[in-house]
C-alpha cells in the first residue's frame, strides 16, 4: 500500500480535495499558497495555510498540519488506513483485496467451464469454439452457489464480496 501513496496524493492534490469539500480560500504570496478558515475547528479569522506546490497544510489556530492523508484523518476522525481507503473510494480506485478477489472469481469461473461439459456444449451451440478466444475473453461458467464457498475458503470476507457485487446477503448462509 505504501508504494501507492505518492500516486494517490498526486492524483488528488490537497487543494483540490479541500475545494471539493467547499473550502474557500484566497491566494497569498507568490508560491501557490492559500489561506482560509480552518475546517478542523471553529474560527472567525483565516488561519489555515495550504501550500499547493508542496501539497501540505498548516493551521496556526489549532497547530495541526500535514498532507492530504493527514487532513482526511483529522477532518473525519479516521485512522491512517481508513483515511487512505476513504481517498481511494473518493477517487473510485479499487480497495486492497478487490482486484485479487475479482481475479480469483474469473479464474474460478474459467476452471468451472472446463469441469462442466454442459457449459462447453452451450458455447459450441452458440458458435464459440475457439479455445484462445474463450481464454482471451475470460469466458467461464457460474454454477449456482459455489462462488461464495470458494472465495471464503481463500480468505475473502463476505463484506468485501458483497461490496464487489459477487454475492448477495442470502449467499452468506450455508446450511450445516
């Protein structure tokens, strides 16, 4: 995750994030600095400075400062990891584990295609016979009720699978 942090901060500069949160500021100085009311505490006089070139802030009123992630931590009362997850969601980026769960789902469905002759027969009847094309398009077969069991055995939590739309609430119940 730490290798993604500079990229995350670059994709969403602090000043842009603040403006998306309806923060208003005025330009001061010559070095892309802005001043406005601090969203972290109540005040009547502008005391928070944002240096857009350095992508950092500092509030002379409450003494807090840092980068985009630190601002999100303070403004939303989140841990570091929760703040990073919030920003990834804000940008529409996949959360850690999402890509892996989706890839595992594709692999599972492709394996099932090879195990179920009725699925291969169906493809043949539809004119899809080229194995390279089937692989290239990641065509698979989804036998009912098996995906949740498979992914949970791989260690993926049900809430992640629901969030990705891979399962619904009823899928989580497995009769003993």
